[in-house]
């Protein structure tokens, strides 16, 4: 199940995007729920009350609370880093001002079916990866966490610490066992002691990465080449 939200004050644009998505997901047997909002205020109020979505097509030029403000509130006030935000605008000049919101993509009007589907396919792929499950054993009991709950893994001797959004969980294991479950599924090894969920990286540096909660983790020389290749692929 993929939850998709469209927020644009032009009903025609919302309808066009919705029809393109529905035709695609129906032909690919992807179960989808689509919600439409016509203002940033109603969208944000709903999210404050607990409304959640996987993908958000968000127009920038909304009345009163514009798309940039909505995105910042989602990231900073609600602390929601899971949602993939795809901005929509008739002006390319907005692109650089969106860096702090960490959008997934930026679509310029007039929208094309090809461009919408290109972004949609990438988002669905990443969403499905992030909904994967990590299994671990504590006191002969198997526990699990969804990938999108995990910020990073830290190795401390014979123990692994899972730094999740809500807690730090410690159990006996090694990094090789962690790698078998998560590498290639949205996680990046940056050090012999750290594996990071790329969804929670807010800034990349040559010798370190910054997590969305402000934590700075070192990138050892051994892993810098791999990280550079990953960044080039992203760009």
C-alpha cells in the first residue's frame, strides 16, 4: 500500500496528476490511496492531527501558507523525514531555496506524464525499500523494526546499538550480520562502526555525515570512495 497526497490550489492540476498516478498504479497492480488538498493550511492541520502519507506532490505557489513553508513545518515542527516531497512550480528559480526541506524532486509546470511517472517510479521503489523489516535477537526473542524507523547502527565491541527515531536499542551481534540485512536497501556503510540510513542524512561532508537530529558521524577513508560514488549517483 502506497499513500500519495497531492496539494495544489488548481483543481485541474490535481486531477491530472491523480489520473496519471491511478492509471499507472492500476496497470502495475500497485495498491494506492490518493488524497487531495487545495491549500497548505488544510494539509498541515491534517498532518498535525496525525494524517500520514508516503509521497507528497506539493505546489509552491499556494495562497497564505505556501509550499516552502509547509515543507519546512513538516520537517522541522513535525520532525517528519519519512515523507518524500515532490515540489511543483511554474518557476525554476525556487529550486535552490528548497535545500533545507530536502525534497525528493522538483517538477516544473506544465507537467508532463513522462516526468511525473519518472519521479513516481523512483519514489515507489524507495518507499518499498524503506518499508523493509530489520530483525534482531534479544534474550532468545526475535524483535523487528521497520527500516524507516532506523537512523543508524553503531557497533560497540560485541554489541550493536540501533539508533531509531524513538529509542536506542542494544543487542549482541556484529556489523557483518547487520550488513547482510540492510546494505543495498537504503543504508550506507561509512565506517567500521557505523551504517547509516541515507533517508536520515541531512548533510554530506568529506570526513563526516550529519544526521537529521544533529548527530555527526565520521566517514573513514576506506568508505569515502563508496560514498562519493553514491553521491554522484544521487546527483
